[in-house]
C-alpha cells in the first residue's frame, strides 16, 4: 500500500462510521421543523382584521388589540366543529381596550365562528382549520 492510499482508506472508514451513527440515531437527532407562525388578527374598534383566516391543524391564531381602540372588546367562540372539547378555552376570559393578546392553537379541523360579545353584530371572524 502506498502512503497515498492509507489516508483514503482512513477517510472511507470514518465515512462508514458516520453513516452508521446516522442510521442508528438519525431519527432522534433530526430537528423537527419549527411550527408555523400564528396567523395574526387585530382586534379593532368594531371589526376583526382580517375577518377570516385559514390555518392547518395544529396551527394557531393570535389576536392583538389595537393601540387605537377606544372601546373594550373580547374574543368569544360562538360556534365550532361538532365534538369540539374544552370550548371555554377558545375564548378570552376578560375584555380589554388595548394592550391585550390572546393566542389559541387549533388541533381540531373545522369552522370556528367568533364574535366580540360587546359588539356581536359588527365584530365577526371565521377561522377555518384544514387537515
């Protein structure tokens, strides 16, 4: 064997060892993709902006109260998909004028209808969750 062949064989051995390690531990070592950013909905005086959003299952929506609001608002789930559990967790517990946020993850596909209970005829939002 020449002096040039020995380093090549050592490199091949190292490559084989790395490939074996990846095969054995690769599934746990590979990082999961980051979850998608939440869709943001602004809670404005008398409307949600936008008034409809579509997300994938396990996606989330983040409501942010506008700093220009003069009136209090809440986010209330009026209706959701059949068999939805823990419906109370899909609504805010209090009202706010400004400086508030509410974020919710949606594990169940379907259509979710939201209102502001203080302004139910003006403030409506539809969240569609797809598989």
